[in-house]
């Protein structure tokens, strides 16, 4: 799957098993940035992180809508969404 120069909604699992959702147009680069401690403030404090889910979209707006909707879910709903039922 192409993850460079796409519009991507992604979910990371942090070292403490918490979930972090975001948007990027280059998943590999963004993941490296998170693990280098230069990404989001949250992931900097909860490294290392690994990508456990992503979806690609035709537009940035669609990907950001998916990210926003995901963030509104309860943890159990998030796990179900990404195929990791509790």
C-alpha cells in the first residue's frame, strides 16, 4: 500500500498501550518523527510508538474527518474500529 504523498489517517499504539490518532501525507516519515521525539507532545512522552492502523483518502479533508470521528469514540469503540475487539 502506498503511504507516501497520500492523505492518511493513522493510529499509533504507544509504549503504554494508549492510542494516538493523526493525519499525514507520508506515514513512514511521520512515524520516524514520532519515534525520534519530534512529533506530537503526547507521543514524545509515550515512546516508542508503532503504527497499528491506517486508511488512505483522496483528500486531506476526508482523512481529517476520519481522524476527528475516530477521536470522538470511546476506547472500546476505537479498538473495534481498527479490528482489535476487546
